[in-house]
């Protein structure tokens, strides 16, 4: 088995004992948990008794000093490959069972035993190539292809390289002799490069600037080391992207959950979100678990989704940094997808909730050939590009209001909506940039700070008069 530990655990969980019997499992006993027959004074006596009965038991030498036990642990670690099973550590345990009772145990471990973890086994091998995989979320992950080497019980041919920063930090190059170990005794990883064995002509490695699957531009996460594909129709991200497109906060296509999306992709019925609108109900009905009724219901849900409006469509696109709130602000400002696509970074930054990073993501996404192709196909399918949000006025654009105290004519949310409807920004704190403070009954520290800063203070009636005069 490639992973003996997992194979053994899975075999023991088999409901059919005949299957477990075919796995040729063996066991080595290390302890008696309960004995209703013989009693023992020491742990070694109990293991000797089991051995006499024919059970295979672990080696259990008894030491009279901690120094001797420590030396034995070291020797065991140096020679652990001689065992027919993998080990990653050793345990020193008290032999006297009555003394164990006195020491007792915590809720997690016994006080009469201590574990020693061995350093991971390390081996040298040659890094033959670096291949880049694209995950379901679009992250590019480099993988080292190495000359086969036996490591911690399995033959290793690949190892993780994490990301570009990891490769650069260790200066890992194709052709290098590298040292491998298994992280957590499971995942092979490159520990270091043996520089003394580096061949001439090697060059520093850099991850590609374009997705190896779809060719779209890749960009680095602002808050991390990951490089991510920006392709709107990247096959590697297909299931995730379409599942998001159909989700409740996006196009809200009832009946199009992850399992159905996966089945449609597996059947090669869709390769893009736009393909959803050209699905043949008969082909959908042929999918396991669907049937004609489910297929017709899905078709109705798809037709209904065409009228969701610009806010939900923008959310469905899954553009980085553009969530539901930013999508609503953009929809309210530009009213149509075509106007939004034509907007510059400067115009986008002027919209509430849109910063420089988000504006850059929007421009980059809309300029991608894959994105343009998706948009045109959705247009042909009859998906609405119009906003359902009320257009913003411009009379209070650039003005910042702060609401404080108890309002009697409006709720806070109603007052905020009225002000934002005319282009104003409503903030939760008073600063030098605040244009007006609207003070209701029992106004507190915000009113005091506004007075200290000389910021104009309005009553509800004065705010309403200002809005009415627009």
C-alpha cells in the first residue's frame, strides 16, 4: 500500500469482515487495557505473558536509569528502518503498574509515560522538473517532480513547493539535488538545496505570468503569496465558478447546486456559465437524480435568473474584491453593465466602497478576452445588464454625513438611504472630513465632537429641507 497507516485504518472500518480479512493485516501488541484473569505487577510481565500465549508484542526492554532509556531511544531512531512497520517516535513508560496508579493521568495523556518524536527522515534526490497545477480556486501551485526515492515507507516522485516565495527563499532550481522530508510524516516537501551538487547552467525558477490551463493573466493575492488565475472561463475553476454564479447571493438559480453543476461538467454539457442558458432539458433529464420534472424546473429557474439585474450579475462574475455590497454600489452608480465596462479606474474609485485595488481588479477583469466572451454570450442569451437599483443623485456627492441621537421622523436606515440616494456618504464617526452632523434627541459624544471641530449640525427638519430643496 502507498500509505499503510491509512490502508490499515480503512480496512478496520470495513463493514464486511471478509474484505478486511483479504487485506492481510497484522498487528503488534503494546499494552493490555483490561485483564479479568491474571494480574500483573509490571507492564513487562503483561507483555511477556502475551508473548507466551503467541501474540506478537513490541520490544519491551526495561532500563534502570533515564540515561539508559534515552540512549536506547536514540539507537532505535538510528535503526528504525529495520522494523516491518513505520514509526515516528518512541515512548518511555513506567514499568511499575502500582506506581502508574499513583501518578494517574490528565484528560489527555498519562503522567506515567512520555513520548519522544524523531526528526523526519530525510533523503537526497534530483529535482527533474517543476510543474504548475491550477486549483479549483484558481491558485497556481508548483510541484517538484523528483527522481524516485524511498522516504518514510513510500516511494516519492513528487513534492510540494508551496508558492513562488518558498521557491525564491530556498533558491530551488530545476536540476538541483534537493533534500526531501515528509511534513507530518505524510506530505513530501523540499527542505533545502545541496548547493555543492548544483550543475552548471541552472537558472532561478519563476512561476508563469499566465495561467497554464487557460492563458489568462495571473495576479498575486494582496494579502498573501498565492498567484491566482483571473480567467472568467478557466476550465480548472469551472465547477467552482458556475456554482458561485448560480448561488443565492448571485443569480439565485434554484436547483443548480454543486452536485448538479459537477454532473453537467462531467457530462461536458457546460464549459462556461453562459452554457447554462442553452442547456437542452432532455440532456439535463438524463443526468442521474434529475429526470424530466427537475430538468423543466431548472429551465424555468434559468429563465427567471435572466431578470435578476446588474447587482446580482456583478456578484455572480466573482471578480476579486467585488462582493454584494460593492456590486450594489457599482450598479447604482453606472446603471448598466456597458457603462461600467467603459469606466476608468479614476471613475471607479469615486464610487463608494470601491478602492484602488478593487478598481484595478474590475478594469483587469473586463479587459480580459475570456470575460468579454462571457459577457457577449450572456447578452445573446438575454441576461439583463440593467440595474434594478435606484439611480443615485449627485446633489450631495462628496459630502459626508454622520447621524447621531434618536431620530423621530425617520429610522437611521431610512435617513441613511435618503442621503445616499443623493450621492452622500454616511459615516459612523465624526472627523475633520465630516460635512454635516444630523443630531436627533439625546445626541451624545458625536455631537460634542462636531461642535469642538466646528462642523455644521443639522436637525432632522433641516436635513429634510436640504433634501427637499434638491
